[in-house]
């Protein structure tokens, strides 16, 4: 399916060609910055997009100019028909990628290879077994590390995502960087973001500036600034002569809204214009009613706020009333 030169643009002229589809709200981990301690309420399967609906919606987005699709969750690989969905989406003229917690990767490695999937993001918030198990509230450290090594051995482009939390894992910053010394991976440090149920407090966050100040003090002139790709959310670096690279995603302290090209589609078929936004557009209901969803898509993106879902100040970010109107991270899709 060709896009025939069509584009999804907003009122600020930003072209949106990157769709992130959440396949499920369910996850086999319970990371405390993503999922409330009590979990989230399970909803009937009928609330969520089925396989055909996911593929039909994806085709509509591609017809409007989307050139990249990333599958997220929850944990996308826990979905029973995940392999079929991945196979079907791989047949579209897009770059297909996936974000996973790594637990089930070994069950999907042959599928990834057969469809030519290249880029895989794996959440890895600690290199210490006991600490990772505390963060995830599960005991899958050995399995996750084994699967990361499996991806590396099979020449995938592996990005490792760590949410930096003060007093939890920020002490591992240099360990994360040293992990790139002999392994060709891209380690990304993500600022702690506010969502419903994650008890957000910026006192627990570690800013881009602080991260780079620490790294510069430790590595000095060996820190090399790399060229960022167009629309990149990360500021990219490497240590001289290391195999891998690292980056910082500064959603809170230094956001990148002016180059945003992302559209987020939740597992229940809602478009979210921004992770921070508490407004949504239901396209699944329209699809099921036989309506043309193109107009809804174009109108929704056109109305996108210029900055962080309309939250222009740090005070708004810290407002728990606003935050509680948003979803939990696990219900949005990373």
C-alpha cells in the first residue's frame, strides 16, 4: 500500500509518520514506575482491538503516510496472536520495530529473523539481579539477560532502556555505560515521567544535565557527541573506542516537542497525541460502526498541542489532579 504522497500534519507543520501501537495492557512484569502496585483492572477482551482491527487501522495510517510502526504494550509478546500480528504488519511498506521487556524474546527470535525485523528495544533498569527483581516485582533477571545476549548474537540493533531513578538505579549509571564497552548496544537513559498511579515525584528523577555532568566528570574528553537522527527523542553519545553507544531521553527537563512525529494508539483503539496528554480520540468505535476513520485521525493530529500535551510549565507536570486524569503507563503503551 502506497501513501501517494499523503502526510499527517498538525497545525504547527509537524509531519507524523511514526505510529506506536500498543497490542495489550497486560504485562508479565510489574515495574513500579509503569504499573500501580495494585495493578490495573482487567477489562473484557471485546474492549480491545482484535487482530484484524489492528491490521486494518495500521493500513489506514500507512495510506496516510506512516512509514514506521513500533509495537508496544504492556508487554506486546504476551498477546496470544502476537506472532500473527507481527507477521501481517511486516508485509506493510513500513519499518517495523518492537519494544519488549525481554522475557519472551527467545520464543519469538525465529519470527523476528524471518520477517527481517532489525530494531528491538528492551527495558533494562538494572544490571543487578536483586535490584531488577525489586523494580519489576518479578524474578526474570536471568531470562532477560540471556535474551539480550541472544539478540546481540543474532546481530539485532538492540536498544536498552533504563528509567533513571534517584536512590534506586542512578548509582549504576557508569555500569550501564561500561556495558557498551564490549557490546554493540545502545543504552538509553530515560527521565522519570509522571503517570497515573506511579507516585511521581521529580525529586526521584535524574535530569539530562545531571546525567551528562556525571558522565563528563567521569570520562572527560572521551565522551563523543553523535549526530542525532531526524525526529530523534534521544541525545546520542558514545565513549571513545567503545563498541556501543548511549543516549539520554529528556522528556521532563528538556523535551523535544518541536520535532515530534509520533502517534500513539492504545490497545483499546484510542489515539493519544502525547504521553502527557489526558485527552484521547476513540477510533475503534468508529471503525466498528463502519465509519471512515481517516477524518478522525487527521483531525486529531491537527489539534495536537505544541508542547507536552498542553502542559507548558513544570508546575502542571507536578499537578497530581491532572496526572490522575491520564492513564497508567502500562495502559498507554511506551
